[in-house]
C-alpha cells in the first residue's frame, strides 16, 4: 500500500489528469447540487452584484467577471450576455472547456492578472487540497497519512509553516483532535485577490472561525448526491470546510494594500441582492393562477437559497480592492478595513 499525506492524495484524486474526480465528464453537477444548480435566481443575484461592481468602479472600458472553480461554466455562461462589448468573462477551472459554453467565455486554469471587475469563487476553496494533522496522546501534532483505500496512520511532525499556521489559527487542540491545515487555501485566495487591479473578490463556502473550529475536522466525500467515506481514489469529491477568518487575512495581504472586507452569510448577502423567499399573496391564486404558481415556485427556490440551515448558511467573504463597497451590500453589518 502506498501511503502519502492528505494534500498530495487529494490533489491526485480530485485533479489528476487520468482519473481526477473534477475531470470526469459529468462534472460536479452529476454528484452534488450547489447554489448555482438550485436556482437561476443565484446567477441573477450575482449578475446584479456584477452591475453594482461596474457602477462602483466608474463603469470601466472593460469589466471582468472571473468565475473561479467554474465547474462546467453554469454561472459564467448564464451571465456572459451582460454588458455587451465591455464584459470579459473567464471560467477558471482545471477541467477542459465544456461543450456549449458561449464563445465569449475564456476558459483558463489561472485567474488572469491585472483584471478590473468581479472575482467570484463559489465552493472553490473547500476543494483546494490540504494536509490534515492529528494530536497524539503526548500533545504533538503529526501529519496524517492516507492509503488508497482511505485508511489513515500517523506520519511525521509538522513543518514550521504548518506549525505556525496552527499556532495562529487553530490553537486550542486536545489529544485526538484533527486539524485541517488551511495554508494552501490562504495562498490560493491571496493569489486570486492579488490578481485584481481593482474590484471585488467573493468567496462562498461552508466555513468556520477560530471560536468554533470543529474538533474532529470536516473531511468528507460526496458521490452521486450522497455523503460517503472520503477515499482518495478519484471516485468521489473530497471536501473540507474553510477557515474563512484565515482566508480573510490572507486576502488582505494578497491585495498589497487595505481592503474593505466583510464576512457574512449567504442568506444576508442574497437578501440584500433581492433574493427573498416571501410567498405571493394567496388572493393572487384566484385572479392569476398561472402567475401565482410561478411566483410560488420562485419563492420556494429563493427560500432554499437563503435557508439558514442549508445553502443560506454558507459563509460569504467579500473583499473590495481599491473600490467602494457595492451599494446593496453597504448596509450589511461587519464591514471593516483590513491592512496587510
């Protein structure tokens, strides 16, 4: 059996050129349902945010929409028709360009440098591979190694950079606790924010902060809509929740200057952008039955996107780089100016 640390095992299982999960032809939508797949209202809300970013930036000659972790291009493809002649759309994804994507969408493996506009990363950071460590009986953190069947064993002691990350971001540990070492996510987000010349960067993911780190970790697998044992063989998604407070600090550092930063919930952000789950008046059923049913279906979709115990519980990290805060989001509590 070949043993390796979790990070290279995830890298191969998710993105390997031959059998990587994210290179499979069915794409992520064949295995799980994200907000993008739940309702077109999600893309419409991101479109409204994009227009507000355009306004806050003074309507530049060229505006970028950069969809990071684009899957099969569902989000960026839905928005490619906005602002004809000025909008430059990018799908950032390791998998090949999907069929049927609008020609205007540029497909790339890297966030383009020097862009002005909106970077939007929906459920991307949770799939950035990382190492996992466990606290032994003596209190020492050691990397966990994993075999191709998902079995684990203790490995070596933490390297200096990972030990420093734990000291700052995950300090309260006890024997048997697991720590998901978020340095690679911090670096990935810092690079994405740093690629913006001006604009707004948004990361959306299941998340935690220093006050509520999960003692036993969050690593899990998903296959065909079901949670499964995490096995790094390319047969399932491998995901861990995101230490979004660490990511927030990394984004500020990557911007090479102060940024306006907010960590909020998807429920709060989408409601500010006009997505609401209010039921239509029952009286409308008698005067406009078809319209009532359409409005009821739309309300149901909006409710799913904003449900506190479901999709609405996602963390939204918004970081405005050398631009004002978009007006719909300006009244949300918690905005602060962060310096690197």
